[in-house]
C-alpha cells in the first residue's frame, strides 16, 4: 500500500473537489479549461472526474465532482486511485476527514494480483498535512491482508495456510500463537470444531493468538474460518457454493482488526480465536440427525450440516467466555439471511448492550464501515428447540435466519462483560468507492476504532473515569 503514497509534494498535480454551484469560478483564469469542461459536460455530479491539460499537454488539474447536498461519500477519494493515470497527486480542498480520504484512496488502489499481475503503474498521493502516515498504512495494509486471505481460492487457502497466516501475523507482533490440530481438538475439548472439520482430508484446527500484558483489559476476537463451505452432506446447489471460498471471511476480518490493534500496540490483552475447518463431504462427515456435545456441555442436534459456522464458533466462544473478557467480538459469514435482510454492503450486528450498540453504530457511520443493529429477539429461542437435545442447529421456520444464528451463538456467551456478533458478507459484489469488487473484511476498521476508543490509555475525561469506576466496583 505504501507504493501508492508519494514523498514530495512540490510537483504534484492538484485534485480539486467541485460543487455543482461553484466550480466555474475557480477556473476563471483558465478560460480554455472552463470551455473544455463545459463542452465535456462536466457538471460536478458525485464522482465525475475530468483531467485538464496545461499548454504543454501535461495534466494541470483534476476536477472531481462532489455532487449536491451534504451527502458526500467519505470514501469518494477511493475512486481516484483507479481513475487517475500514473502520476503524483495531491488533494487541494477535500471537504471531509483527510485521514479517511487517504485510507479510501489506498483501499481503492488494492488489487488481488497473486495469479495475474497488474499492468499499469498506479497513481500516487501526497499525504495531506496532519495525516499520520503510520496510522493510515497500518489500516490500509491490514485491510489488504484481510482481502488477500479472502480472495485466495480454497485450493491455496486451506486450514494449513490460514493458520500459517495467523501464525505469521502473531510472530510479526511478538504475540504467542498456539494451534490445536485434528484429533488434538477432541483431547482439548473442542468437539464441534472437530466434528465439522473431520470430513475433510485437510484437518481442522483452532488458532489461539495472545498478545499484550495479562494485566491489561481482555479483548477477544473470534472469527469463523470455514476455508470452503460445500454445505456438507446437506450439499449446497452450485450457485450457493460458488463463492464459498470466502467463508473464512470472519477469520480474515479478525486477523485484519488484530493486525491494526497489535501494530498500534493498544493497551489491551488481545486474544484471537480462529476455529478453522473445511466443511467437506467425505466418509467421515458429520450427518443430519447427529447429536454433538459442545465444549460447554450443551448438546446440539444437527438439523442441517450447512449451518456449520455456528457450531465451530460455539466452541470457540465458549473458550473465550471462560476467562470473562471485557469485550468479546465475533465475526462470521454466518447466514445468507443477513444479506436478504440488509444486502451485501450493510452487515447486521447483535449485542445485548445498548451502550455498545450505540458506540458501534456511531463509529461505523463515522468511518464509512457501516453496520445495522438487529435484535437478539428472545422469543425466537423456541424456534430451534430440539426434541432430543438442548437445541437444534437450525430453526424450524424459514424466517429471521440471522437473528436465530445470533441467538444460537449467544447461548455460549455468558460471562463476557460485553459481546457483539457481526454477521458479515465479506465481499463487495460490484466496485464502489474505495471498495474494489471482491473480498472485504467488513467491520475490521470499525472494531479497531472501537477498541481504541474503549481502551486507549490516552483517553481522558469522563470516558476514562467511568472505566476506572467500573473496574473498581468489579474487584469488590
Ligand atoms: N456460509 C454460509 C452462509 C452464507 C451464505 C454467507 C452465503 C454468505 C453468503 C453458512 O454456513 C450457511 O450455509 N448458512 C445457511 C444456514 C441455514 C442452513 C440455516 C444459510 O444461510 O442458508
Ligand atoms: Mn454453511
Ligand atoms: Zn458457512
């Protein structure tokens, strides 16, 4: 990502953001440019971009339309990294948050090039004054890491490779990383991770990263790591299976957020738990009708082997919950129903805490990493009753699938002080500003900012005082 940043600003081409009413005044001294822009039909509508030449034919100025009204997309500059020819550019007058503008530019420049290299050289941006270079690179590179992991096809991103990526990240930040593999999962009491993963020739595993001082507040991230979801014996139809390399999007998002938190050395004891499996079809696959005993002791009847994510997450969440973390967050490409409810760009999230919900929504809005709260609607617990076990893994009703999956997970979270679950899509179906078509670790930037806001040592005033009081009370 750093290759899209330029060092010197002297020779940079200015990028001017234009409003429908006022852009012509600025071109008064450049009569030819004004005539050209008018003839071209430039109207300063949102995202419209026009290059204006000087007398030598060099690019003198880039005009970018902001559109009408106050609803300017904070990621609009993300459009420019691919729209502009090779060269060095600089924002003249971006009206929004400059840090987010640079992040958007970098995120828009991302390409997945493992199997085919990009040809054209890219545009580069001069860092605006006051923008922290280390911080924007931390965010952009962590998102790129998450995207790379998701974009990688399942033949090259199996349980071994995903766990190795987690291990490499831990090593880079001098964190501990323990990995429990195959039948060891049974000995260590992760029976549902084992059951879901045992049908594959590629053994299931649980990654457990621990970073920071044990005396710092405990923050735990859990991510669904299904490297490929065939549906299991309840096999998916072709259209449903096509994209299922992205079913480890939760794990990739947890790693992206962890990468930001560790790189910033936030004062938390961070733990990352990744249950990693391939939901495959084989002689040893788990079956519809099986009853699994979970780590927590609750028994689960399998109504559908395609509802596998909640099973592996349940064991990981139970482990996370055992040490009563201050904050427990899980990410998962858990249900198709989440996308039916809100579409691919707006992941639902669930939490019992109204305060945490408000904080999450507000940060998501501010950072253009949007989410929408859905309820943990308790009456729907009855919909996944089982006649022979503590619960079924699917509902008897076709409705509210994302809510039911969240309620299922919630049964394994009792002691964490606060818990939030993100049911992400992990993918951008068609390119948007700062979001090229393909993998997207949705909510990773949001969660980094959340952990920073809640636990950063630099926070002064009421927030910090409130935290101090709560902690004092808990020790009584
Ligand atoms: N990984 C899928 C959910 C999914 C599908 C996420 C498509 C994003 C896009 C999950 O494991 C799954 O198959 N869920 C089932 C649950 C059902 C069997 C209750 C679903 O959503 O259909
Ligand atoms: Mn599935
Ligand atoms: Zn799945």
